[in-house]
C-alpha cells in the first residue's frame, strides 16, 4: 500500500512536468531515464543494463503498455510505439559456449550488447522485436510482429521474420529533403500550421522556419522523479 502511494505521487510529479508516466513499478530500480516534456510511457517493462547511462526519450513520443525496453540508448521525438514491443533484445539471453545454458548455474551470465537507437518520427507496430545494437533511422516504419536484426534506413518500411525491406515511404529526393529539414527540432507551435499530409507542400512551408523547440528534461532514477 505504501509503495502504491509512493508511485502515485511520483506519477503526479511527472505529470506536473508534462510527462505521462504510468506503472513506475514496471521500471527496474537500476534504470535511469531522461524524458523530454510531453513523452508518454504507459506500463512498460524497463530494465536498462547500466545505471550510469540514461535512456533518452524525446518529446511527443509514446510507448504503449506491455512493451519492454532493454539495451536501448535513445528514442527520438514524435515516435509511436505499439503494445508488446521489445526494443534492445540481446542476441544471447543464455550462455552458448558454457557447459550449460541454464541461468541457474551460469553465475550471473549477461551478454555484452550494444545499445539500440531509435530515430525521430519512427512508428513501431504491435509485438515487434528490435534486437540490441540495431539503429532505426528517422521516419522508418517497423511492421507488426517484425523481428528486426539489422539497421533500418531513414523512411524505410520493413516487416517480417526476420524483417526485410518492403519499400521507402518517399522517393530519394523527398527523403533527403525531409532529413535536411530536421522538422522535429522546430517549435511545436510552428508545426501545428504545416501541411503534414502533403510532403512537397510541407517542404516548401518548412523552408526558412528557424524557431527551435526547447523542452525541459525530466529525470527518473530509482523509480523517483529527480527534476
């Protein structure tokens, strides 16, 4: 009961800082997260490998319930991550070259793995698995239930087990122009008036806009909001 009240108070502290955080008890004590304002994390299992290295999660990104964050270093702004997604799954959860694969006798085996990186404006479908060390480029789409074992290029759509390229969202010139615009760094109020439904009109409208977004960071450590 005391723990429930404590977690509720921490959620309220996060909400006052414009971060939606549900299910703090699903986050390991050793996990360190730096949220930007307007990020949303709802009942997500988080077990980061190094308490000194934070996961950075960008503004207006959300992760739905039942997902897992393991070996992951960054999630960009405006990302949409579905239910049951695993990001940063290590290639080996059990020792392969030891006498036994059982964790009961493996003496604290832990596979050294690189951190996964998720770019800005990435959409990840329900139940997808992204392996540790994979880099997902800006604007990419990961299909539902995909198993991603290799890097995904910006604005590329991938799907399947293992995931393979399906197509790009836009032609090469448009992709390069969108990357160059770095629209996710612009002030949110400016973005509200832009024609996101028309890529070419969007690129014309965004040209010359300079006002950058500035978001406060909200730190979570040992299941407590620190700032």
